[in-house]
C-alpha cells in the first residue's frame, strides 16, 4: 500500500516487487489517493486473499495497526511505531542530516543553516539531527533554522529570507529535495553561484535531485535495502516461525553531487 | 496495470480509483517494473479474482491482447490498437502539438522548431502533428526537426545545437516535458531569456512542468477524462450488455504557462 504520487514510494515498490519475486511471492498494490483512504485500501487488499501487508508511509493509528496485525503479518516502512506484532523498517533521519553536516564541515563550511519542513515526525527528526551535528562540531553558535513546509515554494521563500540578510550562510541543508530545489532556483536567479557562494543539500535522493541540471547533493533512504528487509520480515513470519517483533533502523546514505562540491572544494584551513 | 515510475500514470491511477469508487468497484494495481514484465503482472491480477483489466501504456502484442479480452473485459489507455474485443481510450497527440503551434503563431512566432522524441508511435504522432500544423499556417519553409529521445539530456544537446546556429528559432516545441526542461536549462544558462528571446513548450503536463520555477507551457492528456471513459467502458461491459468495441479519442488540452507567455506577448504584427 503506497502513495501513488510519491517517487520515493515508486522506487520502494519496484524493489519490493523484485525482492518478493526472488522469494516466490506476488505483489499487488493498493493505491492511497486523495479520494481513497488508507483503511479502505487495506480492507480491499485483505479481501483479495493477500497473505501479508507492507504499508508505506502509513498514517493508521496504533489501535488500527494492532488490529490488522491480528489478521495478517504487517510491516510498516518509514515510520516509528511500537505497536505489538507490527514489524518496522525505517532509516535514521537524524543521522542522515548529521552526515550532510559532516560533509559540509569537512569541506570547510561553518555557517550552515537548516531549512526545516514543519512539525511532522520526519521533519522533526531531521531538525534534531541538524542541531545535534552542529553542536558535535562546536558550531552551536551558528545554528540557524528557517522554517518551511517541504514545498518548492517554501524553499523560494527561504531564499528571499537569506538574500535579505547582510551575510549569506556558506551552506543550507533543506529538509527535503523539493524545498531545496525552490531555494536553489531563487538563489541562482539572484546571481548567487552554487556551490561557489553557497552550498545546498536536500534529502530523499528523489528523481528531482538526479536531474542533470539540478544535480543536488542529498541523502538516500536506500529503498533497495528497506525493501529487502521488509520482504524478509514478511517471509520469516509466513514461511518461518518468527513471532517476536523486529524494528530495523537502516543507515541513510550521503549522495554528493554538484550543489556542494564542484571539484574546487573549500580548503580545510577555512574550517573553524 | 501501470508503470510505477510514470507520474502521468500516477495521475491516471488516482482518477481511475476515484471513478471506480463512484461506480461501486474496487481497484487493485499490478506494477510493471524493470524486473516484472507486463504479461506476468496481468496473470497475477487475473489470479486475484479481478473482473476486468485497465492497461496503461501497454506494450503487449495484439495476439496476447486478444487472448486477454476473451478472459475479461480489457481497456487499453493511451495506445492505438484495433484488436477485436479490446476497448481503447486515448488522446489525439498530433492535434495536441497542433494546438501548441496555433498558440505560438497567434503570439507572432514563425520560426518554430520541433525537438522530436524518436521513432515510437507517440513521438511519431507528435512529429506529424507539428509538420501538419506548420503547413496549415503557411510555414512549410520553416519546418525544422531536431532529433532527440525524450530525455532531459537530449534536450540539453538540442540547446547546444541551436546555440551553435547563427540564428535561434523564435520558439521550440519539445515532444515531452522532460526534454523541454533540459533544453530550457541550457538556454537559460547561456543567457538566453525565455520567453523573451525564445519560447519553449513541452508535452504531458507532468509534475515537472508544474514546478513554479519551471512553469512550462505544455499539453495535458486529461487523465481525469481518460479515467472516466475507461471506467465507463468497463462498467458497460460488466453491468450492461455492450459487446461492440469502443475507441475513444479525446481532445488534448493546451496549458499556457510562463515559458511561452509572460504577459508581454509578441505583437500580432510580427506574424508573417
């Protein structure tokens, strides 16, 4: 069950299908759309003789999840839950942002701002990852969070905010690729060079980040790894005898592209 | 059954689910992925008690389609086929490009080039639509096709080709949004203003075209209309008594955005 508009979910689904194939299972999808809520989609899938459920980005409440887990094996991908009987596979978002901070500090950056993504669990984890990593590098005094909402438009607004200041930060880490791209566009239009004047990073390693003309440094949630662990969790319950709960937390992967590093990196001696 | 990576298919699926809901039917999806071919996906769906099939961008051969149509009602979306018993819903691609040419000519453009998308049925229909529309406007002498392959990279190459000429065309119509975006990016980086120096249009009305910083004039294939007609075709066969074949060809819709029109349109008197 996936959000049909999410390119990250699309990659996950591809990998889940390939992994299920290798294990001799078939996959059918229920699509969560604006008119079709998650609970209804799950009921349809169960009515079609599905033996197990893999939920991507689920927003079901804990009681509903617990009820589903009594009817079939359930794996939740991407979200924290301590619901009994429900397996979890996710990446460590805070550590992902921490890796971007490490990368930028190693390139000599110190004035590193964060473009936040609002109050959801995932943007909150990313914000905390940023502040922790800044403190770890002795940059507590440089912590600077501009609030946004994960949209391209909020990235554009953040760029206006930065351009109105007397001094730009040397780098900005956005909470996702989409807002990073809005930021990038407004900065480039204002004649700011990236990564020369300012480095920019996103999060998700989405199709947008990979476009050659954007070529955005970002963090991958490793859909292949998540798919493999999720299918393995299901197979262990269906074919094996596992009944204890698993909670897999995977390491996110830094993907360095042109927006932070053009081969003429800042000197290490610029670091504080 | 859909290509899980296609944003156009994602929109279609949303609309199909909404329309099926209204008719009291449930939808499950089979995802065509690099490891999972269309024929296998169809068999899985039929084995799950599916009563009918809607195929998006199907590449099954005519014999296979005919065989499927004997097992369940089949609607193909987007592709021509004269296969007995198979219903078709698609848009008229040639007329879609023709509408872009009409729009540009009305703005005063005459040197209008086409960035082609290769030898597939759909790019061929779009290329023919361009040459026919140019002739219709008395611009046969200005017909200029640069070949590409629907990728962002081929759009970038086309921009290099144009920039190496002594004179730029006044407008370029690309065979899809993705190649239009590569073209746009290279032109903007070379200091060419859009739409001032050159107008650019794409095709598909994809998520990329809608991004605020791209804001691309394009052609919509009206996923809502296609979904409605496809579900109606299925319902007529399941609940009604229709057995004659339907072939619905919908009118594509021009979506004018910033890359062809910034409010300071070319004067009509510039027209030939």
